[in-house]
C-alpha cells in the first residue's frame, strides 16, 4: 500500500509543470494554481531597470561576503556539524539577511505591493497586509555549488503544531524574486509540484521528480511552505544565480530574523504602512480590526506608542 501511494505521488508530481502568470493577475487565478500545484511563477514583478537598481543596492554587501557564510553561523543552532550545515546551506552560496533595509525599491515595490499582499492573504488565513515578514534574504549560488537537499520551508514548525499533513493550514509562504536570469544550469530552484498534497510528509521525494523553476530577472517563484524544493546545482563556469527570498507567516510565528532589533523606529517611520506592520512595528490584527488588538503597550496600539 505504501509503495503504491509513493508511486501515485511520483506520477502526480511528474504530470505537473510550474505554471506562469503575470504579476497583477486576479487573486483567484493565482490562488487556484497554488492550491493545485503548490507553486507558481509570477512574471514581471520588477522591470529590468528595477532589478538593476536592487542589485546596485545589494552588490557592495554581497561582494564583501565569503562563500558559505551561512553554514558556520547557524550550525550551532541546528545542532548539525558545520560540514553538514554547509552541505545544506551551500559551501559556494552566499546569504544576506535583513534585505528589507538594504533596498528602498525592493521595500516599496515588493514588500509594499498590494498585489503581493493579496496573493499572500489568498493562501494564508488572515486579511491582506496583516501577515508578518518571516525572512528577507538574498541567496546567491555560485559556480561549482552542488544541489541542495529537498526540503519543505515550513518543516521546523510542522511537528509541534501538528501541521505535518496535507489537510492542515498553510502557515508559511515563500517568494523567490529572481535578481538574475535563472537557468537550470545556474542552479534554478527545483520543485516537486503537488508535493504539498502528499499524504506522507516523511517522504522527501527524489531529484527525478523535480522540475526547475527557470525565470527571467524580475520574475518570482511564489510557493506554499509545504512544497518540496531545493536549490539546484550551478554547473556554469561563471554565472551566479541570485534570488531575494521573502517569506510571510502569521504574526504569532517567530521568524528567522529579529526585525525590531535591526532597524530604529525613526527609520521605520519612512517605510510604507504595510511594511511597518510586517516588521512588527504596528499592533497585530485578530479579525481584521485596525488598529490591531495584539502586540500593544499598556493597552495602546504600538503605532501610537511609537508615534508612527
């Protein structure tokens, strides 16, 4: 029975391909694809000139980072050896956190996008603009990097919250914004479409079941945190694959980055209201109320306490 189930899951995944739809398409269309396949490529999120502007903001910081910088930092937390963590995070991959504060254009055009907020709200319970930013990080795969192991982004919370099954609520959405053209040879993220619907979440699939999420610079891979995926191997001689990963979750979920300690309230005052809320500088909504009922100071909304 178990073998038959796995064979069915393999055939279901192989029969699917990543669909592409223009950014700004109706919410219902995007939500329908994500429910069915677990992932979709949103085309044209940024123009070529806008991509260039974001890269200009990021390049001085990225060029200063050593290859494999993430593995040594997080191995003590994950309890994996540094070698194992580098194998997962990449020995020839760079990670740059807190990108919301690195690029004004990204902050305003992507994080502040009403279209993106609507797409997130159609996939995660909660009103548009009320979700929290879980991560904002550049991931750059350099030539010679091997393929990352297949995983589900939300798996850290699956067991404690009983979410390790297809019927449970989706609590995490990730968005990989392509900052370069991305081909399979450059290490395009490999996805198993439909794997968020598998009955057995202990099954991590095989590389043969994956398909590459190739993109043009400015496109975005938008996917459910239950979908199996992994960075591909970069087999090119001189091309780096750069994406900006932006993940969203519920306000009560502790994210990867400690936003309130990375930026001052003075700077946040210059941010769009939606971004202020994502970073935890506004009280959080329970039923769409504004100001929110949660995350207050002496019963006052946080935004009033901070005079935003």
